[in-house]
């Protein structure tokens, strides 16, 4: 794997950066309703801009919006980009949602939007569903860019609003910006549980389908 070629010291810096960003992200209140997901979009965009990663913001309703970012396949010309990435494998999408469910601070050991580290864990609404995965996907994009990993396909980062209620963020993007998905071959989203024992993975769960009857 590309990550196995990164020196341990540099990997630790990525790890430390992920913790810092995770705490910051958890402090962004995107409780749905009402959502206010543009706050999360601003968080992501600031980092993506600083890293020089192509991105676009779509505020489809007041305070509600999606963010799209892309790392292009290696050696791709602008002409090839516009033509649909001919000659490369179809894109992979890293999908996450930025809203979180409601929370009652009286039921929490720490304030739900504190991003506090307690007993070796980072606490906050969305720490499991699913700001953690969104942040992991962001760090993946940053690592791919910084380490100049040659890609055989586009890697698309897509953060959408309103997963917890009506799904308007995903619906709007598919209806209005479908071309930016590049006829993707793969999409990684939340689902599946991983079990750690004594610091080692006992198993990695992969959820391959959900709501299929629907």
C-alpha cells in the first residue's frame, strides 16, 4: 500500500493532524434539524483550499449545501478531464454526510460539541455517525495529494447535507450535478463495524447492501 512507504514519523504527523481536525470538526454544530451544513462545508473547504485540492461548493438552500472535491488520475490533461477521463479507470467516490442527529447535553458526560478527549476517546455528536468517516476521507485526500500518489482513477470526495432527515443533499446533487460523479465505479460510505482487541484488528466488517427492499 502507498501508506506503507511513508516513514513512521511522517505517518504520526498525519495521525496528530487527524486528531486536531477531528476535534475541530466535532465543534461544528450541524444538528439536523435545521442542519446548517454550510458550517461543515466551510470547515472542509478551508482545508482543501490550503492543500491545493480542487473543490466546489453548492449551497442549494439557505445554510444547507454539499461539497465536492477531486484528485485527478495521474497524467491527466485538462482536455481528458473534460472528455470524461478517457483512458483511466472510472472514479471512486468517498461519500459522507455532514449533519448529525439532535442531542440533549444533560445526557452526555461531556458537552456534545466539545470535541473533548476523555479516557482515550474523542467525544462529540457525530464522532461515530459520521463525522469520523468524513474526516478520515478528508485525511486520505490530503495524504494522497501530499505524498504525490499516482492515481489510476479520479478520487472524488463528496460531503452532503441532510442524511439524517430527508436526504435532500444527495437528491439535489444527483439531480443537478450528476456529471461531477464521473460515472463512478465504486463508492465508499458508512456501514460495517470493525472490532479491535488489544490494539489489533480482530475483523473488519464490510456492509455491502442496505435498504435493498426499498
